[in-house]
């Protein structure tokens, strides 16, 4: 299994999540978020009175920072888990080598 860069994976997911929330903030700022929420709720057969508030710069920046931090943490954790699984699989394969061979037992 190929190793994944933990920092790169974290940064990638941080940019994706923050980017999606930047788009959401822009939709709120230009006033088209409420019809979008109403449409998505109808698609999911949800009846709820969700009201999109007015755009506020401070909360929008906080939203971007929080989603970027969560994205970085989740991306880094997933990459680290992937790398650990690959290391464990390699260790198991090395323990099951046929004597005098570089291939695992049962492999020709």
C-alpha cells in the first residue's frame, strides 16, 4: 500500500471543506441561500422552518476557520490510519515469508 502524506491529506480536506463553506457564505451574502435550503429540504421530504439569517462577516470567518480545522484533523487522521494499516500489513507479510524466499508463503 502506498503511503499518504499526513500533512498533505489534512490540508487537502481542509481546503475542500472550507471551500464548500466559502461558497455557502457567498450564497448567504447574495441572498440565494434560503431558496436553496427550501429546495434541498423538499428533495429530502423534510418539513422544517429553517430560516437563513443575514450574512455576518465575523461568523462567516469563524465558520471557515472551524471547518478548515476539522477538515485538517479528519484528513490527517485518515491518512495516518491508512499508513498504519499499510505498515501493519507489510509487517504481517514479512513474518509469513517462506524460508529463503522474498515471497509470502503460498505465493509462487
